[in-house]
C-alpha cells in the first residue's frame, strides 16, 4: 500500500519587527516610493509570502511603520518624564529634552519618506493626528499656565517639520541653541491682545 505524503513548502518565518526593520531600511535607502512587499522580502531575506502573512498591503506595512515610530517616540518621552520627576510643565520639557540628540542621516531619510507618503493618505494620517492631539492635551494638562508651553510645542513641531520634510537642517550647535530658546518660551505668559480689526477696503 502506498502512502502519499503531501510535502508543502513553508515560507521562512521572521518576526514582525524584523520585517519592519527591513521596510525601514528600504525607505531609508531608496525612498518610500520604492517600498514594495517584494523589496522588503528581498531586504529581509525571506519570501514575499512571509511578508504577506503579517502585512497584506503596502499601506498596511507603512501604517505599521508609522505606528511603531510613534510608539518608540512616546516611550522615549515617557522615560524622560519619569526621570525628570514632578516638575512644572513636565510634558513639554520632556518633549524638548527628547530632541536634544541630533538625528542620524538614516533617521532623517526615513522621516522624509514617511512624511511624503502620510501626506497623501488620509488613513495613514490618523495615527499621527491622534498622537498630536494627545500631546497637545498632555501639554495643557501638565502646565501651570498653558499658553507658554503651547507656543513652545508649536515652535518645536515647526522645527521638527522643517527637518523631517528635508527643508532645512541647522548646524548642531545652532540646533541646540534653538531648543534652549524654545525652552525659554515654556515659562512665558503671553499677554492677551485684542484682535486687530480687519476692514474691507474694497
């Protein structure tokens, strides 16, 4: 009696973080436009089927990259908050401290690639919008007088956006000085000014 045994080849498995590491490497080297499931599989040294097991589409892969980056940044800021202890305006101070270390060229390349893709996709923007909303709320909740910390938050995000979009990079010492000056804003209380009246000259 013959016994038929079906030998089904199983794709080499790899953990999700390793797949995301490979995807990040592709974005840093080739840009987000060249990110494909095939390119990620090649970078990771696995089959495309192994990538598809966890990420069915390119969009799902990019969204996972964005969410992992947000989680990493949040963990870094939370660690700084814990280290700082109970100090006034702790949320914005922690966010400023997290930016003291200059980002690597690879990190900037990844951020540029992700920003370009996120800007074109409403679904990919949702995690970023949620992060920003949560940070603004946290800054307000932990501030004695929230206007100064809010202005500092806006200045910090503006600096980061210019860097992430590849629009401008400051020399290391100038960047540190800017962060120090933004920190000065934290303790300021802007005076309320009446809105300028806009007249229609037409």
